[in-house]
């Protein structure tokens, strides 16, 4: 988890963005880290508010996508033998947890996350690119 009241460097955030199914996304555990909550708590809040998270905002990785993510990014090794596949959040879904349960999900990024769009950051060129062609 990131320390409380810290400014998260843009490069750190950029390293958490992947292209999966042709869409820039963040893995649930990375998003939980940014929100400074446990991944389990983030997913609990999302499940309690499913109507706010259509598939355009969040989707679960397939087995093949998870395997490819783990194979290409060493930091996800702990996912290798997980019983469930992680969820990923699209650009629209990344900011939604801040509206779920204040103050538990207060967005520490401010305007930094808003600047992360395909026009200002080349998200698709991330080294841990995951395609759906497996």
C-alpha cells in the first residue's frame, strides 16, 4: 500500500496500466493500493454496488488472460495459483470506488489520474501488454 497523504508519481501509475482486450485497464489489487485499502475490501464494495460497475467499467480476466499477465509481469506471480481471476477496471471504472464508501475510498491521486488518458499517455505501449490472442 502507498503511505497516507503521499503524492503518487505519474510513472508509478503508468506502470499499473495494461491493455487487455484492447482497453486500458488497472488490475484490482493495484487500484486497491492506490485507494489505500485491501483488495478484498475494494472488491466487496464493488459487489455491493454492481449496478454502478457495468462491464464497460470492470470485467474479470479469463484464465488465459491471467496466465498471460502472470507470465509477462513478475510482480503478479502470487496470482499464479489463485482460485479466482482478478478483476480489472477500465478508465471509467477507476474513479468509481471514490463514490462508493467515503471516507474509505478517498482518491489520493487528485488530478493525476484524470491526466492518464490515451491522448497524454501512451498506455498501449506498456511492456506488460496482454492481448486476448492466447
